[in-house]
C-alpha cells in the first residue's frame, strides 16, 4: 500500500508561502535575490531543518536541502524547482514543486521509508530571468552557465545577477563553485503547474512531460539620433523606433512560414530618451523564439541576423540559446504508471515553458517532470490559480514516482 501525502499540510504550506511578497490585487512579487525572495528562501530553510534535513546555500544562492539515508549510492535523487516569481506573478509557479518536494520528504520519514539514495530538494535561484537569462541557478549547478551572463543586465537601469549576488553576501567570482557533476545525481524530478490550458480545457488531472521546448533569446539594439520632435523635418530624421518597427511584423511572418508549432515574441521594448517631444535615439527590444525543433529556431535567428546586417545602426546580441530537450523515457513511463496507479487521467505532452528540469536533462541526468492543470492556463499573473485537489494529486504522483525508482534500484 502506497502511503498518501498529507494534502492539508501541502496546501497550508502553499498558502503560507504565497503570503511572502504578496500584495492584494497585484499578486506575488519575489524577483530573484530581492528581499522577498531571500525571505522565501529562509522560509524553505527553516521548514527543511524542522524535518531534520541538512541545508546549505551554494555559490549561486541555490538552497540545497538533503535527506540522508545512510545510503552507499554514489548519486542522490533530486526534486527541484524555484521560489522566485515574475513581477506581479502568482502563488503557484515554481512554489508548488518546492512544497511538494518537502512533503515527499515528510512522507518518507513519517512512514519510515528509507530509499536507496539520499534525496535533495533544491530551490534554484533566478529561474524567472530577473537579471538577464533564466534558470541561472540550475545552469550554474550543471555547468551550463556562461560566466559573462552574470555580469550582464536585462535593462540599462537593472542590476546584474553578480551585483545582487554580492549584495546577498556571495562572491560572484566564485559562482563556478556551484557546479556539480551529472554523476552526483541518480535522477531529477519536478512538479509544476502547466502554465497552459491543455489540461484544464480537457479536464485531465496529470500531464506527463515528454520534452521541454528550446528557447532562443536575443537583444536587438537599434541606434538612431535623438532630436527635437517639433523642429526636425521627417526627411531629416533618424528615428530608432521607426527603424526597428519592421521586425515587429516580420518576426511572426518568418515564424509562420517556417513552422506552425514554433512561437516567437517581442515582449520587451525600450526607447531612449523616452520623451514625448524627442525623436527616439535608441530602441532596444528582446526577441524570443520557442520550439521543439532547434533547427526551426536557427532558421528564424538567421533571418533576424540577415535583416539586421543590412541595416545601419543595428546590432543583435545573443542573450542565450537553449536547445529543445527531451526528457527520459523511463521517467516518462514512471509518470504514466504512477498516474494510472492512482486512478488519475493523464496526457503525455511537451512543455512550452522553460524549467530547471531542462538544465539537468541537457547535462545528461535522467529527468522527469509532471504537470497539473492551472485555471484557464493563466500563469505569470495575479490571476494564476490551481485547485487544491490537483496540487495533492500531483504531489501523490511525484511521491509514487520516487517509490517506483526506489523499487527499481533495490530490485
């Protein structure tokens, strides 16, 4: 008989955690390494120590809690996710996975179950790209973070990851110490809200993730010449925004011509000096591409670079490129088996959002991921909402997957 996780406790933890960084009507704001994010990390540390876990904070400000089992296994199992949010986000994105990991540890201990490996629950730092690019902590741990990234900023007036890391008491020059070998890990599991509407629309309880889409992200910088908006004739203007504007409509055309599955977004645009009576002298915007097919993203990237190469004042900088990443077949099957055994409906599906699981899968660690529905597919919003029953079901599937892997190793 498989023990049941404590659903009331799981939900209570989620609600308690959701108060950190919460503002009525504006959702939860816990941008990475902010005061609210650090408070959240401390909440997690305290909860883990209450159940007897060993806790440490690495050089990338990942919080790593470990349940020792006196195992002679060289690797450990990992349950991971994040506690940082986008500005004015929801209570469940990332947080569900951390709270579920903690609940699995409690269930092991309360039922005197000793798995054949140690288990770590890891809160990764800056999954949500508050500084430059996302999944910073997990990529640092798996040796996938380019050192220069932590010294780059998403905007001229925003601190870098290195600056905020230093402010939080860590030396950014030592971030390489966060790196661990893939051999340290037996497997990696993550529970997350879907952040899309497939499960909700079709009333399916569990999503078993087969792959995480690739994400390519670029910063376009277009230089013009600032001048008086009232006295400069149209034929004499060098308007950076006007020069940038064709890409805003060309990008969807390039994508549609290449693949019906790929998506692309320009969701952040800045102009300088941003005054009503001044012609824009500079325009900066971020182009993001997502697809299960890396070749499709490469094709659109080249179209963007070719366009920019033939235009005066244009520059394209790579923020990051993460290829599409398949997850591990045995763990996909484990998710299917666990959902079936619990009597839950399930769907095998890719993830259209990036996650820390992608870092582990890309580094060669066996990786599995489970989704639960979110209301109307809304996420990264104060309106983000999940049902308590779905949270409990997802955690129960996660726990059963852990037991399944333990049984396989023992037997």
